[in-house]
């Protein structure tokens, strides 16, 4: 088990004491895990020796993040509408340079939550990609498709309009 996985295990054991005002090692471990997912360095599940294995510690970190986050206004809705949630948009604070560096296309109406990874050359039409999910290189998430929490979508796939990947 990596040091980060060990830290998440400790945070999980202390989960009843965690809340939005918690600081310290538990929060740091959860934040590092979310950042690793967001950057594509960590995965909620991966193929090992030909079989898919869930990384339970990563999933626990995501669950812990809900205990640590407070509800907040999420801006960016059509007509200056807002949402009320605990998970910010992956794109919060992004500028043109950040989108260019990421190398994927996100059209208006594409909602991607922090901790989801979108690989280069992916195309996101008006769709929803949830926490911990991974969308592979060259994949299209078509109109009104949903990539659920921790779902792993491979490279060069087409997630058809209206489809849901759990």
C-alpha cells in the first residue's frame, strides 16, 4: 500500500470526526488523492493482469471528500444561474492556456466535476462526467450522455447520446 493509500485508510477510520472545518493530514491525503485523479495520475479502477480491480482506497477518498467539503455556490450556469453543491467544476478557474494544455474539447453544456480525468483529444458534447471518472484519449461523450462516478471509459470510444455509463 502506498503512503497515500495508508493515509486514506487512517482518514477512513477517523471519518466520523471529519467535517468541513477539519484540517491536517486527513484533509491533505484526500486533497492529494483528488488532485491525482484530476490529473490522471490515479485511477478509481485499473486493469491488473487482465482483470479490472477497484482501488477501494481511492473510492474512500472520494467519499471522505463529501464529509470535508461544505456546500457552496457553484457558478457558471446559463444566464448566470448557479448550483448548490460540494464539488466544484473541473474547469473552475481555467483559462484558454489551460484548456489548450489539456488538449480536449468541451462544448457549452459539458459538465465535468473536479477529480474526473479527461484525456487528450476527447470531445465532450453537452454531457455530465462525475467524480473520479476517467475518459480516455480520443473518446467522444455525446449529447446528454453521463459518465458516472468512478466509471472508466477507454480510448477512442463513442458514448452515444443519452447513454449512461455507471
